[in-house]
């Protein structure tokens, strides 16, 4: 169930509805929202990874927004002063300084986007360092830099030091042309490979280009944890921004490793009611949090009684139940279980350039093709002229040789005709 529809007292709620029939039921599996307690709270190492791909430029407050007359921008494109193209699934526009100054001079409103990552990073880093990490510090990195697979390590920060951080993107790399998640995962698990348990948070807009490789690696991790070659770890994706690609995040969250090991979880930052929700799937199911509790359906029927309420629980009720209530020592918490089509996760439509940009680029490309064709025509005409010129020159040369030969022949004939006749010898 989407986290924004989950009551603050609960961590994660999964709803399983059987095909509708007279005996069909609705099964609910949920966790209680709480931080790790007792021994389960010991030995943690933590990390926070920031997506630094080009599609995150807006979130870093580095994108300029302006509403400008499309005709003016079309002229800039034709003049070569504005370049529009796609990178990392995001429309990218680069404009010359002089053209940008002209836009400002014409009175168009120009603004930088808000840096929504700065406060989030400070809050998450402080929370992890102060409440969970055994060293009191959290490792912070940028991922998806450069070609998409590079990372930049910012260091380890405590609850105080993180408040001085300036989060505006990597300094040693450009924003990534693609988004590769696997190198960031590998960095954390290799750095903390001897850690008793770890939780690593990845802030992203959900566009992941190596999703299939991440799935394969996740299954390998789950197997290593199951056989005792690796200690427990949890990976949590946090969707950032207004157009998060939930579909890919959901794919990882629902990944079936074939084992009773659940590596991934995801949340949407704007839907989180408290930071403790990152532990929605990190619960000790054997931990008892209340002596007694009861579950009631929307008809007031007690569907389950707990003599010792665990942090992770399951129950069933009527398939058409609209909500349930958890009663703990007289305090009732009501949770809706109604889902609609708007709650369903679907892939985001791909972004694209504006129509006027596409038309301008097509016109420019077509003009280039025409220029090439015209050049080819000129080259063909030029070659034909050179051919016939060569023929004419050759013919003239041959004609000259023939004329010269005729003249030589005539000259020889003339010499023969004018040669003096020898006098006869005297007869003695």
C-alpha cells in the first residue's frame, strides 16, 4: 500500500485479496512503525547515496526555468545558439551566454529550481548518525556520476557535521549521462563487509539504467545472507521530486529472491510522515511490543486477538472490508485498505523535447541533407564537366598529333619531289 495512505503507527502494509467468491477473504500483512530495539539496534553501519545523474539536475537546484516565446527559441536553434537534446531521459537545453542575456533583457522571468535535496540529506544523515550508526557517523556518496557508473565519496558525517554540508552535486564529475545503481551498492557492501548489519539509503528519481543487473546482484546477496556468508543488510530507495518513476522502485521492492530474504524497500520522500518509516521492513518479528491487542473489521467483528502483539503480524477478514482497527489497551488505530486505480504503479511516460524544438531540429537536419545533396549534385556536375573537358582536351591533343603527322608526311613528300636528278655517266 502506498506509504502516504498508511497511518503513522504502521510501517508497511501489504494487502492480498483472493478472487471474489462467497468464501473469499482479504489477507493483511503489516509491520508496526518503530526503530530497531534491544540487540537488534546494535552493530549497524549506515550510508546515504545521492543520485547524481543528469535527470536530478532540477532536484539539486541547478536547472534554470523560463517561459520564453517558442518562436524566439526556434530562431536560436536555427542560428545554432540553442542546443536541445535528450540525456539520461531528461530534455537538456544549452544556450549561449549572449542569447541567455537577450532573454533576460527582453523581460522573461528566469529562475533556478529549488534545491530539495539539501534539507533531505541533512535530515537523513543526522537521523542515521544520531539514532542508528554504531560509530555515530554516516557515509555519504554521490552515485551515477560522469558516464553513469562513477561515484564520488564525500566522507563520513555526524549529526552536527552534516548540517554544514552544501549539497549541489558532484565536484569531480559531471552529472551522469546514465544512471547506474550497482556501483553504489557494491561500494557500501564492500566498505562495510564485516559489519554486523547495515542499512543503506539511495535518494533517486527512480530512473535506473542497470535494473536487470541490480536484480541479479540482489539475488546473489540474498543467497550469501541465507547461507551465512554475509551479514544482514537492508537497501532502501527514496523517491525524490514530483515525477518519480515508482515502477522501477516497485520492481526492486517486489523482487522475489526465492529465499526468505527481503533486501529492498522503497518510499517516496514527499509521502513520508516520519524518518522511522525507512525501518518499515526492518523489524524483529519476534519482538513483542504490547501485552495484548485485537484487530476489528469494519463491521465491528474481532478477527484476531494477540496475547502479546508482535512487531510483524498477519490476519484475515472479509474480502470487501473497507478498513480495520488495531486496538492496543483501549487505543484504536483505524487503517483503510481501499485501493483505487490511482494507487496502482505504472511506468512513467518518457519525457521528450517540445514540438517546436523537434520541428526546428528536423528542419535543420533536412536542410543539412539538402545541402549534402546539393553538394553531391555539384560534385556530379563538376565531374561531368571535367570528363567532357578531358575528352575535348584529349581529342584536341589527338587532333594535333594527326595534324603534325600529316605535316611531317607532306614535308617528306615535298623533299622527295624537289631532290635533283643524278647525271648519267659518260660512255667511253
